[in-house]
C-alpha cells in the first residue's frame, strides 16, 4: 500500500535556511541503517520536503526559518518505509529519540502535543511493540512456506492488539475532549475511509477549545469526502479525456456496470493481471461491464504504444492535465490499488483492492441476474 499524499512531495525538495531558526528538531535514533531522512513540513495547503543526512550515525538536526507557519513535520527514514510525526510550536525545540525499528515507540518531546502523545505511547508501549513485531512477521518473505495457517493466526493477533489500542484511544478521547492530542489520536486510529462512524462520534464530543485546531478541520473534511464514496452512495460524476482523446463521463456508462480501477505504473499490485481485470474484461461483454483505468502514469504516448500490443482494448485515463489526481481526490483514494464497482443505476456497490473479490462479486451479480 502506498500513501498517495507523499507522491510528488519529493519533487518539491527545498533547502532549509533563511531568517530566524524558529523551528528546531534534533534526533538520535538507534539501529538506523539508512542515514538519509526526509522531512515533510506541513502548513495550510502546502507541504515542503527537506533531505537530511545524519551528522553521526542516527543523529540529525533540522532547522526552519520563522517566515513560515508550520503545523508539523513528518520524518521518513529507512528508505521511507518508517516515519514519525512531530507537532511544531514556535520557539519550542523538539527532540526525537528511540529505536528506529519501532517508530510507534519513538519519544518525541518539546511542545504540548508531543509531550502528551509521548506519555500516551508509554502507557500502551507493550501493545505498540507487539503490533510492530507481528506486522514484521506477517511481511517476512519466509512466511510464504507456512501460509495460510500462520498468516491467519498472525492476522488474528494483529486485529486483537489493534482492538485493544482502539479501545484505549476511544476512552482517552472521551476523557480528554478538550485536548489537541485527542484529535491527533483520532487521526492515527480512526481515520478510516470505509467507515467514519467512530470518527464522527468522537468529533461531536470535542469541546470548543479544539474546534479551531487545524487537524479537527481536516478530519471533518476527511469524513465528508469519505461519505461521497460509501457503499450505497451515488457515485461522484466526472468528465475526463482518455489517452485516445475521447471524452469519458460517468453518464456514458448508464444501464451497465462500471469497474473504476485506480492504478499506477510503479505499483506492483496494480497490474491488470494481479487485479484479475484481464479475466473480467475477457469474460464479460461491454454491454454488461466496462472497465475504466485511472492511472498515475503521465506518459500517455508510451502507454498507447504498450497497449497497442495488448489483446484487450483498455480504456485508460492518465494524469495528463492532472486528471488522475483530480479523480483520486474526488473518490477519496488513499492507497493503491483501489477499485470501485458502480452498478447500472450509478450506485457504488463495491470498494476493494482485491481482484478475487471483484471477480466473485461480478459472478454473484450476473449469476443472480440469470437465475
């Protein structure tokens, strides 16, 4: 799974410097193998990325001038596979320390939110360590020989730990509805695009003191966007132009099913074969199901050449003129791949990243129609 908001940030790398050094972050991480880190500074509607090389193994310093207002900085390390976020206050020095293998347990000190969040992490440290260890076991290539029994067991254990963490956070937020750290915890544990019920429940409980907190507003906007693509909702309309110059609208697929697939050339799991889209395209007529690929590819000429050698006539929209990016925002896509099945009345009936689920759903739908 790849976090889409990070795509393109690397393109806006900029150097630190200039003005007073208001924001200061220093760190000392043990067991850090890759000594290059990436710092993503966030402010309203803007993100800026700096590259950091540790002065000594695991040690770094980061400074930002006082001519910008930043909410937070997220440090990506170990080839961007791990990260930690620090919340910024003017004039407050932030320190980050701990074992790089356990980013959930890193101690972030300096500023009210960081200190409170670190205190919370200490209280649930055993659970955070356990979920990290179990996740690493799940992703270990050697697991292939022992699946599926061991995989099911690990998934069950991870779900149980996450349930305990969610319960702790739920109680914490209910007991501290006037603290900004509660909003941070809501973002970390209840930001689910497929089910916003817990998030909505907690947002209502927040006191006026934190209503104007930037993250509160972001979570409210997230919830509103997520509701646009809830199952049973009317699919958001769109007008696009595919790689052959043809105008594509949602209305173009009236009275048939549309499989809308968000992909990217760099995403291994996004290939049409892995999502079983080639099987779907071969099995169903276009009067039954049509497939529209929305790809973060920005090279339509190369893609046209590649597709000309394919036996399937794919309908593809790329990111030329920012089309794919606009669709990702419209359909609230947070990770790739992501597929939506829209029925013949324009209603969202499936949201998944699993090709088997797509195939089984279509088989059920059309078998039901035949019966």
